[in-house]
């Protein structure tokens, strides 16, 4: 499983790491928020249709140690049956439980400084870990009301030189709840600072750690039927951060304040924040083999590859281009299809431009349909892929005859596999087919 907001590079690196670890080549990467929903479906069974109804919106808020993932899912009716559709995925937010530990450590370091103790780097790392334990203890409703944070001194007398402060639940809760889940309006946006001209190269961590403001921006980008923002009716919490009742309660309070049609409630049923993603991924694999409820995520366009025709060259005129449908409108994520067509020549071993088109209008085209002429408004050319596909040393020809196989992955990537008809090779081209906000 991977965060829903992983880009193509991160997904490919994850796949390469999995293969290097010995996992099979046909492994499937599943988004963690969707896996959490599958865990809920597995635990709830058919009762989920009595909990969610058409018109509801389910927000999956997944906050782990370092990332925040937001996914919107809605119930819909298809052929008289209630199904679930994934309708939106938020941006990759590098803010999570680690930020909370650091915020608590910053507060504690200030108190140590007030005692005349300036912590060195090793003590600061120790303090960070100690603050994680304090956070988990104090935000646990069954935990102690106070917690002692200690770091070893720098002298030779380790025990005698230990530095300690005591923090209470109310203070820590106020720091983390108000700092990371502040009450805000739906029109509020994350605060962005002007970038410094010189920056250390590293991960793009968020300047604003207020999850609620990032959530307001995400919801405002999803237009409801009345043209306003889509506010969820239900929330599925996932990630260790939400073991804290105070954080769940604040988020529900903020969302309910935005929901003019009624309050937002936590999704009822069994929730295992530690194992939901693993269990949900296992359940998804089971549904692929045995059949069962699957979250839909059909593509909103049909897709085509540009096939350059052969024939006599005309000075100053490009060769005619035909569009071969390789992905039909509404093709579901996690499915694949063969593209019936004649043999197509694939250029290998030299730089080539691969042209792709899409359409929101031609909803009846099927894989293998070849279009020779089209109106300008019917097909929209996407950014072409420019790459050099590796050539097999045993192949002397500048191109090889291939047939196409199309696959839409569980992560919304379109994979076009070019399978040799006279050679054993196969080559992959891919890009995302999810609609950008």
C-alpha cells in the first residue's frame, strides 16, 4: 500500500523496492485510504448499505507519522445497486504525527532552557522520542493525567544529571489540538510563506501544519451539485494520530460547523487504526479473486494513441495520423483489456515521440476502434511522451510489430503495454489518467 497522493516517481520507486525485496512482479499497489475503507467494508458486511446512502459523502482522513492523505468517496446507484465511488484525492501533505512530536519537543526545550539547560543535538533527538511517548500517553483517554519528560544530562553522572519536566494532558492537548486542528472557516486556506532564495534540498514539508485549513482547501476544490464546496456527511479516521479522542472530536466539530445541511459524523462500525490498511489490502486481494464489493474509480475520458500512417512522403506535409482507442470511457481502475487491432510498428533504440489523445465526448468508442477523422473539439491531445525504449540486441529492425494491452492501475495510472507479436519483448508507456483539481 502507498499514500493516495504518491506521484508516479514515488509509486515506481515503491514498486522497485518491493521487487528488490523479492515480491512477485505482478504485485498490486493500493492506496492506503482505500485500503482503510476496504477494512471497514470487511468488518461491516452488507450493513454498510444501511449506514451510507446516495447523497452522502465519505471523507477518509488518514494521518500517519509523516503524511496526511485526504480521499473523498461517495455512494452512488448503478443498475439499481448501491456502490462506492472514489471521486477525489488530495495533494501530498507532509505533515503528521512527527510534526506533533516536534512541536511538543520545541515546547519542552523551552522549559529546559528556562532551567538553564541548553540541549545538544544528541539530547534533542532523545527529547523528540520522549515527547512521542508523552503525546501517546497523554492523548490516550485511559492514560495518565501527567507525564514526565526526561533526557540524560551531559555529565558523567548519568542518573544524577538527568533533566526532567512534567507536562499535563490539558496543556499538551491544547498545544496539539489548536496547533494542528484549529477552528477555521471553509473559506480559509493554508498560510504560505514567501520562499527563500536559497534552500536546503530536501522533502517539500508543509509551512502550515493546520490540517483543518488544508482540508478546507481540499473540500472547496470539490464542487457539490449547488456549485458550493462538498462537505462530508461521514468521516473515516485512519492512522495512529487519531487514537486521540481530542483530535477526532475537534475535526468532527470543525466539519460539522461547515456542514449547513446537518452535522458530520464518524463512520460507525469497527475501526482498527493500527491494522486497518493491512487488513483492507488483504480483503481487496480477496475480492479480486472471489468477487465482492469494490470501490469504483472509472476514468472520466476515453484515451487514444496516435498512429502515423505509412505511405509516400509529401514535402512539408506531416504524415496522416489516426487515433486508436485504447481506453474506453468509464474503464475501472484495477482492470485491463486487450486492444484488438492490426500489428503496429514500435520504434526502439532511438528517441521517439508518442502522441496520446483523450475525449470527454466520444463515450461510445471501444478498444480497437480506429478513427481517421475527427472534429477539433472531439479529441484533445495530451502532452506527448518523449522517450527512448530499449532495443533488444537480437532485434535488427528499427521497429518491431506489437499489439497493445491497456491497464488502469489501482493508483489511477494508465499503462499501455506494447507486446511483441514476433519477438518475446514487451514495453510499457504510462501516465496518470486522474483528473487534476
